[in-house]
């Protein structure tokens, strides 16, 4: 059964728009930030991580975003280029904006948090005029990410990208990627998330992210089924609701539910699970696999990333995902 049809004639498989930033991940893990002295620098930001993931899996990818005119901005652009991602629509800020920094605290494999430095962040300065229609026109899929909706002009840039995607028959995926620190009001957050989600074919989020969007609605049981059915009255064909190590459920417009197994992992830290899951899942969907197989691939990719120190750098290749699944089947990997 095919739930979304990707336009086969287009040259780029995947384009994402949104946040490009830096992760500084604690080297001394299993302790609070106060006791951490050194960090390793990686490219970060959910849509960047997903694009890197899809490029590692072998797809032709591009990114639309804005970087600071400094060493961090140049590091990000260089990393994307070295990973085979087209950066012609990554523009450089000239107003003195800075690169967003995410310091990660790894207190234990299940207790992780992120300390953000995002004042005057360059990624939120992307203007509608800087979004190139031709890049979206050449893409089979556009991915948007919620954080880019948090402020103008990046918010309007994303809505224009959605219009271009609709015009050019691009499949649209929305990773909700709700980061509370970027937003100022709960009402504003829900309004813009809902406006964007109405236009998307595939919506991926956690139960908590959908709860945030449902603040004006009735879903007292926090039912995934009720959540998904709302979006099928708009553009959605697939709604995925993620539940951490308990797995994920994909709902489809034909009323079906699809579940996939999760895999054991020796977890180092939890962040990056959602981004690697999205990369693996969207890759499978583009290969024409079943939803179950695509979700399983996402789950295995997530296990690889949460067992590693980084998010972007740890994004696996197909060979690594296949190998992980095979080792799990042979009982060689157990959870910690
Ligand atoms: N501890 C775990 N063990 C095995 N698989 C996991 C674990 N945590 C997450 N996963 C896999 O990753 C997928 C996505 O994880 P999760 O629901 O935590 O997303 P998320 O909250 O968006 O992640 P992030 O922490 O990156 O924001 C899950 O559906 C599951 O397949
Ligand atoms: O920008 C953030 O919010 C942090 C990300 O850079 C980080 O890579 C992450 O949390 C991945 O989900």
C-alpha cells in the first residue's frame, strides 16, 4: 500500500528548511553540567541532523537555512558540504547574529538535558526572500521543523517554503521538534504549529508534542487515535506518534494503525533518537518499503545514535543499520 507518492522525475530526494546550530556534548558523562569541563563540538539542530542522516543513507539532499558569519557558521557549512548536502541555499547572516549553541548534559542514560544559548540566533533570521523556489521545485520531499516557526522572519520563510512545496508537488514532512525555550507563549506556539501541520502530508511527533498542539481541543484521554484523525481532515496521509523506548505508532488515512518493533540499545544519552528515527523512517518510505519496515529502520537508526556520543556525527549508513538489525536478531545486543 502506498500512502504518499514521491514525484520520481525530481533530481533531489530531500530538502530540509530550518535550524543549523552547534551541539557541545559533555565528554565527562554521567554527571551534572556543573562538573563537566570539556565538550566535543558537533553540527546540531534537528532538521540538520535529519538531513545528515538521509545523506549518510545515500539520498541526494539539500538544506535551506541561515548561518552566522563566523567560525561556527563556516564549520557548519563545511560539515554539510563534506557530507554531500547541497548548501547553495544556506545563506550567511550579515547582521551580527550568532550560531545557536546546545550544551548537552548527560547525567545518566535516561536523564539528559540541553542548556541552550539562542539569543539572536542566525537560523531564525532566514527571510522569505532568501528561500529559493528552484531548490524546492527540484525536491521530492520538503521537511519542516517546528523550531523555525518560533519567530519572524524564519516563520514566514517556512510558510513560503510550504507554498512552494505545494505548488511543485513536493511531499511535505513535519517533524514537530518542539523546543520550549525558543517560544514565548503557549498559545502562540499551538497556533503556529497547527497552521503549519494542516499543510503537511507526514507529521511526526511525540505524545507530549501533540498534547502541546491540542491545548484548544478536547482529547482528555490523550488518545493517539483522536490526535491522528484530526490531521486526516487536512492534508495528512501519515501521522506518527512516538513513545520513546515503547516504540511508535503510525496512523494512516485509511484508518489503519501500524506498529513496529523497537530494538535494544546500550544507551549513552537519549537526545538524537527522534532525528535518527525520522531519517531512517523517511528513507524507508522513499524506498517504497512498508510502513512497518520503514519504522523498524528508523528504530534501529535511533538505537545507533543513542548508543553514541553525538547526534549528527553518529547518523548511520545503510550498512550500519542493516548490521545493527542483524546483530539484534542474533541476540548480540542487549539493553543497558
Ligand atoms: N531507550 C530506547 N531504546 C530503544 N529505542 C529507543 C529508545 N529511545 C528511543 N528509541 C527509539 O527512537 C524512537 C524515537 O524516540 P523518542 O520517542 O524518544 O523521540 P524524540 O522524543 O523525538 O527523541 P529526542 O530525544 O531526540 O527528542 C522511538 O520510537 C524508538 O524507536
Ligand atoms: O538545537 C537543539 O535543540 C539541540 C539539537 O542540536 C540536538 O542535536 C538535539 O537535541 C537533537 O535532537
